[in-house]
């Protein structure tokens, strides 16, 4: 792992968010620039990385951040884990991106139809059991879903839970001394978003 120390080239959090959403707009319009890289570009990137944003997203095969944001090699620092949950290792990766790569924007990206969120709802409301390691994952997510109305029809319940799960991860990121310190500096921005796997659209949470 190498550090980026050229502060003059840092992309602000606001600019990074615009770049992400512009990329998603290109993706939606089908105006996708080629996301591969030439050998020259790879050689240049090998000297160091300078991603403009950090994405914490789900491992779901239908939610590849570089594609849905129409981003290229070296553009995004991506952490993918089922249910976009925060663990100590994930927190360490976020801190690395923030402290060493100096990305100013962190996006927590959930998605509609998330299997991990479906599983945690089934555990919460139907007492479904999963193997031990999956159970650990679900336990991590459970506290974020305490306000979900069990009377909601299943599709709406899942949509609410996906959003609540993103907010839960965001709350945990903020609820650390490092997170609070970085926010207090005023340069870092944390945003939540939900990707619609049917339309391809990324919706920012307010
Ligand atoms: Zn998922």
C-alpha cells in the first residue's frame, strides 16, 4: 500500500459526489466511457493511487460500483461486504482511505433487493436461522432495523430496511472518535445512497 501525499490534487467531497452522480447519469443514458485502461495508464497508476471517493457497498454481483458510476481504474476505493456492514476490518479500510489516500467522500451504498437485508428481516420476524458465520453478519445488522414496521407489505418492508441498514452503517462510522474528528475538520463527507438494481439509478438519501 502506498500513500498519496500530493494534497494539491485532492478532490473535494462535494466535487467527488458530483463526479459519482454524473457517472451514474452516464450509466443510465448508456453513454458509458470505456472503463478499461491502456498499458500506459496502468503503468502510470502503478506509481500510486489517488481515488477520488470511497465506496462501502454490498458484495452483490449486481452492484459493481465502478460500472454503475462509470468510473475507471484508480478512481474509486471500494470496500464490498455483504449487507455493507461495518466491522473492525472495514473500519480499518475506511480509515486507510481517509488518512493515507485522503479521499474526502465516503458513500455507503445499499441496494434494493439486498439478500443480506432480506435474511436479517427473516431472522427478525420469522425466526429464520442461518449458519453461524452468516448469523454473525446478521447480528451486526439487526440493531439498525429496530424501527421497521412488521405490518408493512414485504416489498415495502425490504425497501425500508435497505435504507435503514445504510443509515445504521453511517451512524456506526460517525460514532467513532476518528469519524467524529474527521467530520469536525469539515473536509470529510459521509453520504448514504441506495442503488435500484432494476433501473440502474443511484438515489442519495437525505
Ligand atoms: Zn446486498
